[in-house]
C-alpha cells in the first residue's frame, strides 16, 4: 500500500466522504455506486455529508442477481457462469451504474459478508470491487477479516478510498 493509501486508511468514514466531496466538486464530477453486500453503506457514507447532492448521482442496492440484471444490465449468463462475487460482474455493475446514471465515476461491490454463503473458492470475507465508468473499469479482490459487520464496514472504506485515489491520481 502506498503512503497515501495508508494515510487514507486511517481516516474515519465521514472524513473520507468529505474528502471525496471536495474532490468531486473541484473536478465537477458526479459519482454513483452499485452495491450488493454493503447494502447501501457507500451511498449512506457519501450522503452523510451536507451538500452531497452536488456530486452524488445515484446509489443502486442490487442485492439479488435479478436486481443486478434489471437495474444495471448485468447479463444473466455472466452471473450464471461467474457468480455474483466475481471480477466480470462488478465490472459490469459499475459500467451499468455509470451508463444509467450518467456519472463520470462509480464503484461497485459484491462479496460474501457471512456468516454463511462462502465456498472453497469464495470464502466469507471475499469481496470484489470495481471502479470506473461506462467504458473502462479496474477491479480488485480483497479478503476481509472479521464478522459480517466488520466485512461490510471495511468494504465501504475500501470503496471510498478507491474513489478518492482515482480522483487524486487524475490531478497528477
């Protein structure tokens, strides 16, 4: 992890959300999120900041595979072949969220928060993230420790930090 990444990891959610808001306003960028295992936690963190309607476009809570297909355009065949907790699915989720909302940047999250639902290939704590827009996405898999609450909280933090890092790297 970079020095900047370590610094961001030590900030609380409200401070991260405020920083994200300043960056979005400075760049005139709207963001969206497509969430599964976090159940709207990213949208909640972003909208905890007064004035977030200036830059927060839409939050999608697509917990079921059907919702991922209906709201974000994730192909049923992709979900059947890869499973919801996979790189291609989160990439399709963020692309669909940005395409539908018109946001310039988005994040998507799908994971196994537990306590059940894990498998040998995707144990509890496996979470995929994708950041990007309708045309290009970057995905990462994380294995997060702890119980359901801890996994979800860590996932929200990682999602916000990823948005911030992408906005900060665009100024370099």
